[in-house]
C-alpha cells in the first residue's frame, strides 16, 4: 500500500477534517437455549416487529438477531448505543434464552430443515423477505446462513470532502471506489487480525465442512484457521465467482452485477413453488443485490421502490459496508472500541493510498489470499501473493501497516488522542505473534474450558452480567418501548392495506 503524498499534504493542512468519521454497526447473533441449542421460538413480540423496527430485526432465521445502530461520529458513542440495544434485548428474551457470542453457530438441529426461517408477516413486503430467505436456504443450505458477524458501515464527513476540494457525487464515488479496490487487496489483514471463527461445533453439518478436522472440545476446524466464516465453509458462492465484479467504476460494477440479477442460473431452476409457496424470489444467480457475497459493498440509501443497483448507478456511493469482521466473543457487544479505531485507521489508509485499477487476474489473486488467510492465517510460514510473487504474511503485513501508521497519526491528531496509534501498535504486534490473535485466544480458551459450547455459554453469561451492571435509563427504556409499539402497529397497518397480488408484487420487486 503506497501513500498518495498529494492527499496526505492536503489533509495535513486540516487534520480535523477526519475527526468526524461516520460509522454505524449491524451486529448479527443467534438466540440459544441455556444448554447451547438454537432457539426454535419465534422472534419475541416484546422486541417489536422484525419487519419495521428501526434497531432490532432478524437476519436469515427467526433465531438470528440483527441489531442496528444509528450513524455516529465517535466510535465510543456507536458502541454505547449497541450495548443499550443489547440491554433491551436481554431484558426481553424468553426465560432461559441467551445471546450466542460467537460467529460460528451454537448447537444446530440435526435436520437443518428445522432451522426456522425469518418470518415478517402477511404483507407483500414481509412475504418477500421470507421468500428471499427460503431461497438462501435452498441455494446454500440453512446451516451456512447461521454464521454471524459484524457489518461496519463507514463514510467520510462533509469536512473531509471540502478539505479535498470535492463537492460532486461522481468524484466522491471515485474516491470510495479507490478505497474499495485497496480494501479488497489488503483486507486479508483484517481477516487475520479480527478472525474469530477458527472452529465450529460438531453440529455444523454444512456440505463444505468435510474439509474440517476434529479440534479441541468436540469442535471442527483447521489447525491454523482464523476465520472459517470467510472460507469455503462460510459466505462463499461458486455461482457468484463467474460474475467478475470490477471496482474500477460505478458503471463497471453495476454492469457486472446486472447479469447476476437478470439471467437464469440453471441449478436454481429446480426450486419451484411448493403448494403455492415460493421457494426463492427468482432463479437468477442473485435473487437481489444483498445476496452478493463480497467483503465490502458500495451502498446508497435508495428511494421507495428503487433498486439498490439503480440508486448506485444514478447517484453514486454514499457509504461503504465492511463485511469481513467476525464477532469478538470476549466483548459484550461483539466488537471493541479499540477494534473500531483500527478499522477506521485501515479504511483511511485505503483512502489516502494509491489505488491502481483492478484486473481479472488481480481479483483472482485477491480471492486466493483471502482464502489462505481465512484457512491457514496463523501458520508462520504462510506466503501470500504480493505483486505476483510469494511473500511471508508478516512481511506483507508490514508494508500495509506502514500506510496504517500514517493514517493513525492523522486520526490521533484530528481527535487529540493516542487511541489510534495504540491500536495500530497492538495490531502490528499481532502480525509478529500469531498466538496473540483473536482466533488463537479463542482456541486457547476453548481448550481450557473443555468445549466450544461451554466456552461460549460462559461468555454469554458474563456478558449478561456486564450489561446488567448498567441498566437503561428511564428515558432510554421509554424510547425502546415506544419503538416496539410503533413497529408492531406499522406492520399491522401494512397488512391491512389493499395490495396487488403477491405474484405481481414479486415481478415488480425483482425487475432490473
């Protein structure tokens, strides 16, 4: 990663332009029983409507919570809100239920068909969400969809753009695209550092899990794995590999994605409606844009009934969604402030570094590096491809971290703190000592505790006590209670509207 000196010199004239970096967090996690089994109970009514609640919804399964923060200019404020949402959720879970703290799932049913798909009511919008999830389960297996993680949404404040003299959306989009190309090149470092899924419970009966071996505590894994979630066991799709997505321009990105949304994919034709119930939204490679599995996505808030791909094509990129961060099971909220500081540092480094256009050959190399680090990242002899040549991970990491060091100094100066440099130093040390990484700490703790399940349940109990130690204020409680009532009423009102037949709604919904 090579710093662009022109950008650096401009930012250094006004370092405060990056003091208000904007981030929001989406955190997935499973509901489980006190014995570690996946909860088969519906999403609790006490948490509101999963279709219309602003901060609490579900992802693939009824048992897979998704907690969503607002956008914040300070990492600590973002985590404070995330913890508050957790407090409210814990207070309203069924007796005996817990929030599973790990990315790899708890004990799953022997028959994956018993995993409950998310339900969102009888409105057309609600049924479409359920059908989409049925499609995911049919295409990839329900087991894979139970893997959880952190999505980190990031954007620059207006002061950043003004300092660079950028006022138009097309130029902002070019900056974000450059960031995405660099992120794709070097995100293996985040997978190494923040990978928290080195093992899975033996009940993880995924078709790709045959590559896993017996590990400590009745678990399955790979000896040097960091992040099974980003390996072939997790969110990887062979069908999508043929899309050849380029990040060189927003036009190239949208043009490459469009065939995946429009063209029939033979193996998916077999998922026909059963007793009138749709088994997928369509038979294309991608039912909708959200099915595209990438470790970073360009995002733009779209108008009502506007396809995300059209919003991007017409108006450009508004923010980036980072998707390769595992849950940190040692943190009550699944992510620490220190981790946020480094992610911000890494993203700024991607923005202030030169970013050559990508090519199909480079994209193939990028995917291979990601897989190697996900599956064997703690092997001290691991070599990655750097500029077409093999390079030891720790030496390649030094080159990337040199740019991160510059970004950390800028962020320290902007925020009058040393937090970013301290986070940088911690992560630099971890590239030299694989035994200090999150994945290694998890494995060691599992060995001491005896099993992956006992380790996870113990942490879930600790997190409950941590969150209970500081309860919601009366005002916060009122806000969450009000949102529950509002969301339930909104869903009920939607279901009482006169709507077009679902078949017509669906045809319009997936039209590109």
